[in-house]
């Protein structure tokens, strides 16, 4: 069967595409599970990213990160941050948070400099409507050491554990943080809590702050650092359903590890893969991966259902006797 592309999306990126995601241009109009996705995000190793109109393939917005112009003085980087690091950078990974804060969808990029930067989608669309290009990101912080290859994997992992109250709400917590996972070249996984809030001095502007903000700080209800992999982190996922508190990480060492997100403890690991694992997908009790040559691996952890099916088969057999 010949498959003919409807439209070739080109003339924007000059290097390997490292991430593609569909998303909605209408941030908080509906629940993230039912929101209509009409945009396509593409990101490349050359430091560029683009938003495309999904139904037509038309280019809406493009930006090349670099040259030090993306510095955000409202977000304090950890320790010895050198703004010149932004001159020659690559985008290594990207993900989209649609578990909306401030009724906005947010794109996060992991960079070769070790930074994570975030852009609010509605801001990018507004810039596109004015014919403008790159703007300052809504957040920028150092997640991993740039000498170790920077951020190699990133994953938006749903709602966090911290609540932010405002004077308007009478100090009643009204905003819940979101969780962001990052992985590095040296096999380290980190968990972050992120807050999005309106800037009182500029209500149209959304600022995003991370916790911990300093290397000496730690999280109260969540573990911050997970160590165990021997080599780069290649993919990150969060559990689903009753296992939503678990974190999954895959590495170039050929292992998948499952972590307790609160204690940082490794619960178990999966070995036996014949090559690097580059993709993870979790759906309740099903885990889908690569890492076995040309095969797609489907791992079913729903043992109770398997035992029930076997018991029913045996009962059916007895009924025939």
C-alpha cells in the first residue's frame, strides 16, 4: 500500500527532529482529554521549533533558540549560570503540559546546555498573529550539568503536590503545581514542581517557577533525584491509573526502571533488552517499548485479569466433560 503525504512540512529545520506533539490552540476551553488538537509542534537538534496548523500543514510560528536572547531575568538559574551557554545550543527533547495551569498549555524544551525552558502556547500564537518571532521564555532554569550533555529526556507528569494561595482567594489554595521529569546524560532523573501564575504587574503575562530552585533545596512530598542508570536517560513516563505515583525511566544501558515518586526508591527494573530503549508508552497495565531489534514489545502487568481468564477457560473445559 502506497502512502502519499498530504503535505511535506519542510524548510524550517536543518537537523534531526527530536520531538513532535499535537496540541490545542485553545488552552483551557475544555478538559485536556477532550480538547481538540489543531496544532503540531516540531523541535529539532538545530535549536529550532515550529508550530504548524494541523488540518492544513501551514506554518504558524517558528523560533530558533540561541544567541543569549532567551534569557529570562525573572527566573533565577542555579549556581554558576553562564548566559553565553545559550549561544550554541541544541534542543534534545520536548513535551507539552495540557493539564492546564492558568488555563494555558505550556511547551517545555530540554536543552544541550542543561536548561529547561518553557513557552506558553497562547503567547506564541499571539506573537505569530503580530508577525513577531522569538520571545523570552516564561521559565528558564538549569536542570542538569551542561558538561554531561544537558537534558536528554523530558516528561510532563500531571498534577503536583504543592498548592498556591492568593490574597484574592482568601489564602485558600487555588492553584496546584504540575510535575516535570527530566533526565540527563549521566543517568540521573530529576523531578520538579512547577507553578504557573499571572504576573501582577502584567496580567497578560504568565510566569512559571520551579521547585526546588537551588541545588541545596529539596521537595517535601516528592523525591527530587533518582539515580541508578548507567548511561544517558533516553525516555521518561509516569504511571497510569492505580500506578500513577510511579515513574518509569529508560536508559542507554538497556534497562527500564520503575521508581517510587515520593521516596525516590527503585521498585524494580527490567533487563534483557538487546539495544537502546528510545520509547516508552504506558496505558494502565500495558507498557509498550522498543529495544528488541525490529520488534515492538508489549508488556502486560494485569496479572489478576490473566489469572481470571485462565480460570474461566478451565471452568469452560470442565463444563464440556
